[in-house]
């Protein structure tokens, strides 16, 4: 059963209690980082380098950000990669929680019970 279907079966009091718990359980919003991490291998500009025979440099970590219709890559130094990965996961959890809260609020609106 989907979350939207479950919500329809809950009482108004249960919906409000669940919404409150979700809001209290939100991760630290200030720690969020939007984007997706990816690793890439690169070829340098030195013609005599090993990377020109197939052994590329890397992996290097980048944060991919959608800006309009384009994707911007931001280099993430190796010493920060673990922390940035943690913060990207936090953002995913925040967005998932906000989606659940929105579903609850939409159900409360449909019942004329939004407060």
C-alpha cells in the first residue's frame, strides 16, 4: 500500500500527530547540500603522460548541480568528499520528509481540517 493510500485511512488526529513527528524528526536543514555526487577519471594536457595511453587520472569527486537546463560540476576535494556525501544524503532525507508532510497536508485540506 502506498503512503498516499495509508494516509487516507488515518484519522485526522493521527494525521496531525504524524505530521508533528515528521517535522520534529527533520535532519538539520542547515547541513543540507543539493546535488548528486559522481566520480570521474580525467586526461591531462601533458602529451607524454600515462593518461594518454588509457590510464586516466582519478577518480575525482564532483557535485553535479542542475542549473536551469544545464548541469554544473563542482570539484570536491578528497578530504571533503565524505562530509559532502553525508550532507547530500541529509538533503534527500529532508526532501522525502517534506513530501510526506505535504501528502498529509493535502489529505487534511481534502477533509477541510487543515490547521
